C-alpha cells in the first residue's frame, strides 16, 4: 500500500512538473512559419555560390520560398570591396567597378509565373558595423567638378552613422534596399540590349555587357554560355534592380512584374541612408541582413509594367525637423555644353545661357548652391559637402510647367549637424 501511495505521489509530481513546464515555457520556443535564409559565404561574391552581379534569365535559383515566408538575404556592399575603417582615398582608385553590384539570390518563389506581380514587403534591415561613401573619379552627378577620389568611413548603429572624415554630422538610420528586383525574361533581355546598344552607338552612356568579373562565371563570365547577353546591374530597368529609392523603407511594399517562372528575386546594394539623388555616386553603402515577405498578385503584370511601391507613414519618418533649401533653374554659361548633353549635337546648346525644360541642369544648379552653403555656413570642405549631399540632401522637383525654367530644390536637413 505504501509503495502504491509512493508511486501515486511520484506520478502526481511528474504531472504537475509537466504542466508547469508547459505553463512556464519560454515564448522564444514558440515558432511560426520557418524562415528561408539566403546565406553569404566567403570574402567576396566570387567565393559565394549565392551571389551574382549580372542579370540573365539563365541564372539558376539558389533557394526556394513560398509566399508568406520570411526570406532573409545576407548581402554585400555595393562595390564588393575590402574597404574598412582605415581606408583612404587611394583605396578608392583601386576598386574594380566590374564587380558592381553583388546580389544575393536569386530566390525561386513557388507559384510565381510570367505575367504575375510579386509584392515584396520590407520587414527589417540589420546593418553591418561599417559603411562608406566614396567619390569615384569619372562617376557621379558632378563628376566634372569632383575629379579626385575621396572616402568617408562610417561607424553604423541602429540609431545613426558617424564618420571621422566628416565629424560635424550624424546621419540617422533610414535603411533601404538600393537594389531589389527579379530576373528579366528573354524578351526583356533582348529589348534592353538593343536599346542600350543604340544609345551607346549614339554616344550616350550605356554599360554594354562586360564578361570581366561577371558572375555567375558559367553564364556571364568570359567563357560563359551567355557572356554577350548578361545585363549590367548599374541602371534600374523594368525588373527593378538598382533603383536607389530611399522611400522604399521598412514597412513599404514593392510591386514587381514577374518575367520568368519563379520570379528570381534578389536583393543587394543596401543603403544605410541616402539623399534623393545619391549625387556623389554612392550613399552610405553597407552589407546587411534584409528580411522580406512576398505575396503573389496573379496576372497583374498587365497593369504593373514597371516597379510600383506603396506604404503608410514611412515618408513622415524621413521628413527633417528643420531644413535649409536652395533652388535651381536651367541656366548655364555661354559656350558650355552640360555634361549630360555632350552626346547630343551641341551646336545649338553651346551659345545659350538658358536651356528649355532641362531638369538635369536645374538640379545641378540647386546642388551646387547647397554645397556652397555647407562650405560657407557649416565649415565643410567641398568634398565633405558633396558626400553629405549624397547621403542626406533631397533633390525635389518643384514644377514641370513653367517653361522654359523647370525648378528643382535641394533640401538639406539641419538636424544632421552636431551641436
């Protein structure tokens, strides 16, 4: 009898212990739908099976994901670089621009078909500790004025970015995917190649296929199966890519037309912060972990022919608490042909001092004015001011109707300057 009682007591204790374990279980042990992680490995894109830097529909997907799943992309910096906190301007001249941009993916989205729309919602961006902004000679909106290399190395947190090269400022964290998109289909690839070749033949700036440094090597490299058909990642196109739209913040949803079955979703070139314009050619560039979810809108590509995006209160978060702004209209010195128009016959443009409906020249003038303001009023060097403009100044179109002078404003947030 005593033995039976003892066994009974032990049984009760075990039951109570089990119930207590259930009641007091750590909520961290409660899991939802498993996430899909697209990992990076190795120091550079060439060492990483989940990395590529050209676009072509023949590039194979690396992982599969279902609509509704969290997808985590481990991304690299835009230049696939070895830059660090000790980097100097000479390191900028050594960069290989054939390696731009390393993308993580592609991801095959189950159920996605050509003609659908992929809705990509940005859930989170976890920044690396280090970021950079550079001036690369020959690149950038004011490439004729800023001809020497420069670098600002940024220390990054979830709150702000600071740099020893520009100690007067602290840039708030407003991360977004500089590059995000899907792979183009065969018809889109052929159309893009044809129009960009035509532009290059006319003397315009167009980056035609370049197999050197191209990845994946078996598709896009010098011995690749499609080496003359792989698109460069620098310009944005119908498939998204390097859009550099800072308003695509956490919580917004990007709508992408789908061109191949599975979509081929990729992410890369993540920006810690950027001004509208990214005028020096770079934002605060960084590697990051990016978490997104996706949904499918069946048959909607007939309506969404180019990327669209939507959101809620995200734009309010980007608004400065105080600002200073300059304006620009399309004026220029007589005899000068703007660098943006040099591929067009300049015999008519050169003598003019006022151009008609030219947004690029209006934006240029507003930008130069705001750089001059920062040099005079904030004590920055021209190079420091140009970098600050690239990561924090917003170029805004005022009007497109008051011919001949369209107007652009350059809006500088004053709250970035340390007291």
